[in-house]
């Protein structure tokens, strides 16, 4: 199997292996907090912080972690960075922390982070692991941004809390409710699959 370049390690997270649209990972926070753009950005950045630093540390100490307890060790490392992110949001951005509720602590069990730790960081050097984590984080944030933008604009008529469609627009209340998350995500995944099929035909 040919070795990937650093740019390929990064870019695969944006599209080829996008954690939401292609791998369907991290669905719980994706569906729960994407009713507003600010929530989506905050969740994406918190997840990115945990993913990048945990991938770096796991890759750095992978040779000293006994194989029998590697998953437990990964979870402890991930939980440490999740606690830092959670306390940071609570201290400096209380409204956002309250809006996200338990979904920041639940980053500990996010399949994206544990999956990259097991599949990539534990098998590659720190530099490549960070690049991979950056790509996956960027793909996750991009997907959350697209999803939350559509839901907020159509569900509230606003973007980042600012009106964008005017008083004539009647908000689609369903878009800020759980069914709106499933509908929007389903449509976006169908579009991404259609684009992938078209690109393979060329």
C-alpha cells in the first residue's frame, strides 16, 4: 500500500474519510447541538482540541502503553483533555457551555476520537498523527458548520443569532427540533453520496 503524504493525511478528513458524511461517526453530538451555528462551532472546536492533543500524546507514548490496557489508557488521556475543554467553556463561555449541556463531557466516548487513537495515532509518529487529527477535526467542524447553518437559517431565520431572511420569512420550526436534524443530515449525506458516485464515473 503506497504511503500517504502529509497533505493526503490532512485532506482525507475533509472528504474521503469525513467523520460525519462518510464514516457516520459522532452522530449523537452532531444531531443534538447543530440547531445553532455557535453551538456547532463550539462543539467542533472542543472536539478538535481533544482529538489533536490526545492523538499527539497517544502517538508519543504508544510504545510504553501495555497492549492489554491500551484502550483504558486512551480513554484516560482523552478524558483529561475533555475535562480541560469542559472547564474552559464553563469558565469563559458559560452560555455556550450551558447550551451544549452534557455533550462536551460525552466527547470522551466519541467514536471519532477513540477510533483515530486506535486506528492511526497508535501506529504512526506524532507528526503524522497531529496532521491526521487536524484533517479529521477540520472535516468534523466543516460538517457541523454546514448542518447547523442550514438548520439555524431555516429554523430561526438567523445566522449566528443575526437575522438574515427578514420579517417576511416564516421559520420552519421543525428544523430546530430533533426531526429537523435527521432530515437535514439525511439530505446532506445523500448529496455527498451522489457527488462521490458521480466522481467515480468520471
